[in-house]
């Protein structure tokens, strides 16, 4: 796992999804996903400039990504 510095919390307006960051900023080198929030480095870096629709799309994908990471860690994949 490759540690990353925790990014600052983005300026979230009430109309946009809050950052999914849980301050466990470590990228899985094989899957290239943060093991804390499930985002890619590109999604983390671009979160502040994403549109509401883009953020909602990413947020919708996170549960499945995190489940895949957890299943792999448990040896199911």
C-alpha cells in the first residue's frame, strides 16, 4: 500500500455530495483505489472541480469498489 497525504476537506455546498474521505488515505497499488474511500487518485485530486453530477456518479460507484477491495482482502477474489 502506498500512503498518501490526507487532502483538505473540500468546500462542499449543501447541494453537492460531501467528500467521502474518511482520512484513511492509502492507495492500493494493484487496484489504484484509496482503501479508505474507494476513489482513484484522479477523483481525489479533482473532487473540488467536479460537477455535482460527476460527484454523484463517483459516490454511486464507491460501495461496489469498497466491497471488491474488502472481498479481495478476505481472499474471496
